RNA sequence: GGACGAUUAGCUCAGCUGGUAGAGCAUUCGCUUGACGUGCGAAGGGUCACAGGUUCGAGUCCUGUAUCGUCCACCA
């Protein structure tokens, strides 16, 4: 048998194993009419840099699911890819350029895009390399990029399609504008932060009433340059007489109307509101109702433009100071209040966002949202955990039109051409060469690109070949599970759902598995600026990919944030090593070349097999519920507690003994249980398990493609299991006593039991034999004479005398089993109650009723077993 | 303003459909010649945030309160 090193060394294994899988096409998603498909599309990481811990978790969860399904016999496809990440990438490349003293304008659009493509090449490859180190079993041949030819075609198709349906339009609206990135942002791309600020109360003289002013409050005084009105509430008695009058806008000396609108809150401030329709969404609405002039006074860089009079050219914050000063000098500054303000900031650069009127492209959301709401309400797409359904529905039900144009260069350029002759807008699937209305050649293409999420929204079907009608699309769509963090439910998940519903007429996935964020040890978000990020690759380097993966999926519940502790990684590395050494032990003792169960099973064999059988079922159930953490924990406990700490110990004397049948039997069971357990563990720790599996006798080529263990009723040995538990508690009792009496472990305590009881034991349960197996004690009968002295006396040569009852703690054991019995009985009664309930029988689906019947039968059997155990114990006690 | 989550051992967190509290790390004690010291055996440590309610029985279900956190909306 192969010699394995004493300590598991992930580095020498992982690369080798991964290449083996790739070389043998183990990750390939192959259309097979005999099999059911199982598809996961990977949330494409941004090309902006390298993967962080969040990506590692995301990838681990998906890989676990896909490996599980692959082993269950599905045609599993995990489709990877990378996102071009519009703003984010463009900013990165511009930063790079700045170091060379250049801006994108110096290069021009074409040259600049070449630079970005270079960047994409470099970082895209790096990301793939990192994912491979994590063990991601993606079908790399199908890897996609959101700006590759196919995706571009899909984007173009959807844009034109929606435009033709009237669901995409161009219009002037107040949008969120980032003066730093110099582009429009969608609502979702704005992050609000509470910042301390001020409320300036300004006095506008009322025209024709000398000495009378309206006092308006504002947090952005610089916008007053663009004011075109003042509004009061129509029910506000204080200002009834002002309605219809005008006031004089200071500095600009513009006469502006005072209008009445319900929008104004009488309670807040003075009850008078200055109206700047070009720079505030609410003012815009009011302005529309009252035909107020729209005067945009800030340019794209956040500076005052030519309509700002003498302040032209000043930055918005400089202008603010200057304007406040001037108003103060004019005696028109009533007061300044402290006021905490909720300021919108750009999610990329975190500069304050400026609401600005601008002509942009929008997706009309209401009609699209309807179906997206329906599929979730009717459960065609389910969120796990369920609570995110509310988050989703809330957003979707209140969704506003989606601003999709961005003033960037990196992205899908909008397929719209403007005619210089007739002004017609041509929107076309192919690049237009003439105006479709007047056929003029004098057309120019819209400079803007689409929001990066526009292409991400099509990800589940564009990656499968849409808009072509491919076989892949037919076979693998809709996909099954989408795994992602809650932070992009709005950005991405919601948009994929309505896009899938609209273009494919089918929701893109039946389950959305939401996970939390990975935070640092103090609960802070990992970020570059804080420098508290932990690099997954460093963890892999130190502890191995398997350990990192196991760490990331255990110890937290779905949808909740987790704190990352290096110590936990270490603990998982130790677990990997434990398995490694247990396997080493098994292999050292192996003289068989086929892994199968023996005919004759000892009590402990049945115990471990029966336990394994149940664990396999529990693991499967939890995997199917997406409770991956619980599933992993169960495998962990089984391996460490049951297999290593008990079963291996119990087989040691058999393996070294002379009884060949028993010896081979032990080998076979050790080997079989280990092999099957490796399967359960494989999705979580793919490298380690495959490496060991390859070294064990096996059928088939790879663990990764072996068959997932299924529950087998033949392996259900409830009776033996219960007996074995009894023996184990006795062994524990010996250990405790030995420890209390300070018996050196080199000495094997000699255990004397009362003569008449020895027989009872041997005939009842093979208790003594097992104790001897476990090398715990030597057992012999005591003479009736010294039986009385046996109470916990100990001699110098480490002979242990103890009464039987204490050893087994019969009373305690009976109590324990009684409790279990009681619980089983209650459960049994409850289920029986259900089963005699006519309503339940009539209404519940057949499978549920059958499942309940099965449960009842099992419980009944368990009750019988437990009753028998108690009888046995009572005979002894 | 609305919604959601958290509150359990010194720390980080599990705990499914209600049945005498669990893990990892940390602490203390005891164990080394054969799978593993990246190990083994033990021990200490918790009125499960608080107050009510349902129940034979509540960490678990219901109501309310407090503290922390997140998201959404937003009044100039």
C-alpha cells in the first residue's frame, strides 16, 4: 500500500488533483438526454482586480452545490464568467493613466478602450487562476465575458426589443449625477450617508410689498442660482395672500412666481420652499405642475455654468460659500441651523451625488415589474432564506424607471443614432448607416454606454447562447440556483428576474441562495482603505483550499454575515489532517484490494454503518435545503467523533488479532465507511478527499464523478446501534474512573466483576469483549469473597476494582433511554394523531402522507428497540 | 418614518418542525514508541438581553421593551 506522508500537505496535492480533473473533463457540462440538467451561472466577478474573501465564499457555496448535484447524477453545469464592470474598471484604468500624466481624453475613445481591453486580459486571467485555486469546478471552456461577441449581441437585441415595445425611452429627468465620475447613476448606485450639515434660511423679497420677504430653507444654497419659483402649501393660512404673487430672486435678480402645491410640508422649516426644478427631483415634479422654468446651473463637473452669472466656473462648494457670504452681506441670510443631512454619494468614488436634470435613457419598469413580482409571489423563484423575499418585493413594487445610460466609454455603446437632418432617432440591431426615416447619411451615434448591470441582467441566458436558439439554451435554461450576496439583490437579482421573464418567458432560476458578507474579526467590512482585508490566497497558502472552504461554509447560518477568523481556518486544517491520518491508518492496515462490506458484521460494524447511513441521509436532506453549514457540521462530527474517536479505536485489537475473519471484516468496514464518507465530504473538501480516494481501493476513476451515497434501509441497525451506545457509555465510564484514580495509561486496569453478572453480560450484550477490544481493561470474574471490596479500590499495580453498576451506571443509562423512549412516543403519538385527522388525509399531498406513515413506522420500530434495551439493562441492574 | 436581522460559555457563532443548552478557539488538569501533539482523555465556565403570554413543558411560538447592526424611503 502506498506510503502517505505523516502530515497532509495541501500544496503538493491541490494543483495535481485540479489538473487531473481538468484533463479528464470532469467539470464539463454535457447535455445528456438521460440525465436532468442542473445549472448554476456564476455571478461574474468584476475585472477590476483580484478576488476577495466574499468571492471565495460565493465560489465555495456554488462549488459545493454543483459537486453535490454532479455526484447525484445530474448533468451539472457551472458556467463561469467575468463582468466588464463599467465605471469600476474605467476608473481603475484612468487611475493608471493618471500616473502617466494622461487622461482618457488625451488618448481618445479608441485608444483608451484598447487600454481597458489590455487590463481586462491581465486581470481576467488572474481571477480565473484564483478561482481554480479555490477548487471551483467550472466548465472553463464555456467561460464568458459580459462584453464578448455573444453578450454584446444579446445586449443589442434586448435594447432594441424593449425600445420597440416602448419599454425603453429617452427623456429628461432628474438623475443622480456623479461630478467626479462624470456620469449618470441609477438609483441603486447611490449610497446615502448621514452627514452633519446646515440649513440656510434665505430671504427673498416679495415683489410689490416693500420690506416683506418669503423665507426659504435650503441645504444646498448654491442651487438658488437656478431657482424659478417658491412654493407654499395651498392650505397654509400664513401665506394665502402670497399665492400668485412673485418674489425677487436675489443675486440673479430674477422675478419668480410663488405657487401653491400640496407637496410642501407646512410643519417643516418656514413652510416656504424654493423651487429648483433642474436640481431636485421633487422640485422638478412641482415645476412640471406649475410650468416653472428649468434652469440648470451646474455643469457635468459640478461647477457653476454660464447660467450662474458671476459665479460661473466656481466649484459647487466654493459657490456655496460665496453665495452665502453675499446673501449675508445683503442682509438676506435669516439664520443658519445645524441640520443632519442624508447625502447621496456615488457607490464607486463616494463623492456627493448631484441631482441634475439630464437627457438619459430609461427602462420603463412598471410593466416589467409585474411579472417579476408574480413569479416570486407564486414561488416560481424562491429566496433562501425566505426573508429576502420581502426585501425583493418591496423594492420591485416601488421600483422607479431605471436610468441605463452612462457617460462612459467602457461598456456597451447605446445602439441609437441621431439624424442631423430630421432629428429622428434610429435604434437598430445592426450598426446604422443612415437615418431610417429620411435616409440621410448624416447621423451620429449616441456616445453613451449602458449601465454595466444591463448586460449582467441577461447573464443566465446570454451565456447559454441567447439570442441564438442553441441546444444549450434549450437544455440548461432555466438555471437552477443563483448564489449571491444580499448586497446585490437590487442591482442584479431583481434585474435578472424581470429580464428572464421578459425575454425568455421563464424566470431564470427557481432558487436564489443569499449569503451574507465576510467581515473581519471586529465585524467590519473588509476593504482596501481600512487595510483589513484577508486575502483568500494567503489562507490557501497557509492552510489549504479545503480548510478555507470548510471555514467559509460552517459556523454561520444562511443570509447572515460572518466574521472571518484565521484560527478557524487553522481548526479546519487540523480537521483535514485528522482525516488524512485516519486514512493513513486504514491504508496501513489494509490487505484487501476491493472495497466492500463483509458478510459477517460485528456489533461495532453495524453501529458505524448504521450511523453512517443516517448521517448520509441527514447530509443529503440538509444539502437539499441549502443548509450547507449544517450538512458540513454533520460530516465533521461523524468523521471525528464516530469514525476516528470510536470506531477506529474499537477495531484496533481486531486488526492486530489472530482472528482472520474478524480482521478482514474490520478492514472491509473501515475501508467502506471511509470511502463512503469521503463522498459526503467531497463537495466541501474536494482536494483532500479525491487524493485519499485515489489511494484507496476504488471502482471508477474519480471521486468527483462517483455516486452520492443514498440511504439504504438494509444498513439500518437500530437495535445494534442502541446497544453499542450502551457499551460506549460504559467505556467512557471506565475512562473517567481511571482518570480520577490516576491509573497510568500504560497500565491496563484489571476489572473484576461479580461472577454471576459476567454471564448476564455476555449473554445480553457483548459488553466485556468490547471493553477489551478498546484496550481499556482486562476483565475477569471476582470471587464472591472479595466482591464486597470491589468498590473503587485500586492497587499499586493498577488493578481497578469497581462495581458493575457504577461502571455501566445502569440507572443513568435506563433514565437516558427512557427519555429517548418518551420522546419517540410523543412524536409517534403526534404523527398518529395527524394520520387519523381526516382533514390532513384529505388535504395533504400524497407524498407527505406517505412520509408521515414512514416516520410513524420508524418510530414504532425505535420504540420497540428501546423498550428491549431497557429490559436488558434492568436484567443487569 | 418603514422593514429586516442580531442579542446563547471569556471570544466567534450553531441550535430544524417547543422536550433537562452545543461547537471551534481560549483557560486548567492529565496523557508521547506505531494513524494523527495539526493528537488523546477530562475539567471549569451560560437565570439563552428584559418583561409578560400560550403550554404539562419555551433558547425555540406570540406580544411588548431595550441595545446594536443592515437595508429602503425621505422635508426643502
